């Protein structure tokens, strides 16, 4: 997990605005299936939105757990949506590294 400055968080939030939630936490909470889905999606896209349909009162703890288990950084929690970021494995595939490095 990497530490982000407020400017880096704002940049990632801006890029996440147009994204749809690709991972949904439902009635079973953060299960191994949710973690593997988030992990695979982060590997493909670096920046994802997770929607909490249930467990909205516990979303801070569950979002932190999900980020930790995926090796991602929790960018922001907005309402029932959570933004997660993890740089791509290959340096050539990293979409946000240059922009984040300039800040």
C-alpha cells in the first residue's frame, strides 16, 4: 500500500469519476470471491470503484480490509462507493504513475 498526498488523491478521484462500480459488496460482505474479483480488476485497470449495497455502516472497516487484502490503496470513500488504486505490475502498463509523480 502506498501513501498518497491530497493532490494525488484528488487526481485519482477525478479519474474515477467516470468509472462504474465493477465490484459490489452485497449481503455476504467482503468474501474471498469479492477480494479475488477486486484483485483481478485492479490488475487490469489500476483504479476501480467498489459499491457497497449492504454493510453501509461498516464500509470504512470493510473497505480498509478489502484494500489491505488486495494490496491496494484506499483513495476515498464517497457515499456508498469506495475508490481503490493499485499500480500495475509492469511499469509499461501504469497509467497514472507519471501524473502522480509530478504532484
